[in-house]
């Protein structure tokens, strides 16, 4: 399965796929289930007679799945029965026959050891599973596993499209909130300056002393303390980066961890805006932004 071609696009880590194959006249089924996980965590279950194929099967999985918990099982198909062969241990049979003759000759014991009694003796017969050619087993199982994994990839891509649409809607809301921050931030700064000017006018009226230098200094300090322009610029940049990362998603570029890190940065900027916001309307929008980021984070946890 080298050179497997997979479509570009965002992928969920949840998926299911199956396939069937036949070996030695016996039907088998492959099932693959995946859920989210920080790394690629493969749990593989093969029939005992196919244990030699484990290394080859494990090598198939990373060609389709980069991250997630994977349960891959190969079982007998429903209603199928293993073909076993009855073997007779000639050496054991000979020992029983010789022992019977020895007892008869030594002790004059009458009677003969017939076939029915002989077959019932421990160790005379056993059922053995048919042997398979290792190269044929590897090729056949890996082909079926590849088919099942391709099905998983299709499901993960379909779910990825749904996640992408959800991201687009929520990011549009995030961008809208950021612009509201910018508009409200200017209002908050001007309101703070106006409060300081009124306070300075009151002090001048009460004392007859005007301290323009002190007023200017206080206005500068207040404006700096309430200035959220840098945070707004970073929020806008992070939203753009989020869009760019999602657009670049594909089979060879797992983006889930990068998106998770970017959400941490968005949350950090939102917290900074919240700490600076001395305004009820702005504080309300900050809470709304953090809520939306948390909803995006829940979706990111299932992105490959």
C-alpha cells in the first residue's frame, strides 16, 4: 500500500471502516474503529494463526491515520467456521499398541485393543489449524486492512467537513466580537479621559489650582492602562492563522495540536482584554468570546 493517495482537507479522529477477505476457504472480517487521542494509539487483535502478520498490519495504519486511538480487529466472518484437520500421532498409537501386546503376553490378559478404543486414548488424535503461506497472509490481510482504513479515512473526512463548517461560523462570530472590542475600547478610553478632565476641573474649582502637567500624565497613564489595541491586533492575527491552518489541513499535515495551541493564545489575549476592561459591555463581550473559544476547543479535540 505504499504511495497511498488521500484527499486533502480537515479530518476528524472519529471513524469506522470494515472489509472482508478469504484465506484457505475461510471467510474473515476486518473492523477498524477510531476515536480521538493525543497520539497514534493502535490496539490490534488478530487470530492466532495470523500472528506473524502483526508487523505488516501495524505498518499499514500510519499510511491512513496520523493521530487517534485505533481499534483494529480481524475475526472469523459471521457464520464462518475454521477449517481444522484431524491428525493422528503415529508414535503415540504405536506405544499404546505395543503396551497392549506386552500386557497380553506378560500376564495372559485376553482381548484386543480395537480402533474405537484406540482413538479415544489421550494423545492419539488432535485437531490442528491449517497452515498458511506467510507472504500470502501478509498480502491478503494488508489489502483488506487497507480497504477498511480507506473507509475510516472517508468517514473522518466527512466529519472533518462538518467540523470545518462549524469552525467557519464560530470564527466569524469571534472576529465580530474582536471588532466590537475595538469599537468599545475607543469609547472606554475616551470616557476615562473625560472623567479625568471633569475631576481636574472640580479640583481647580475647589482649590483654584490647575495642574495641566499632572492631568496630562494621568490621562496618558489611564489611556495606556485601558489600551487593548495590541491585544486586538493579536486576536485578529490568531483568527487569520486559524483559518490558514485549517485551509492547509491534509493527510500529511495534522493540524489538531496547532489549533489547540492557537486557541490557548486566543484565550490568553481574551483574558488580558478582560483584565483591562473597566466597562460592563466590554466585559460581557469578553465572556461571550471565551465561551465561543471553549466551544471551538471542544471541536478541536477531535481534529487529527
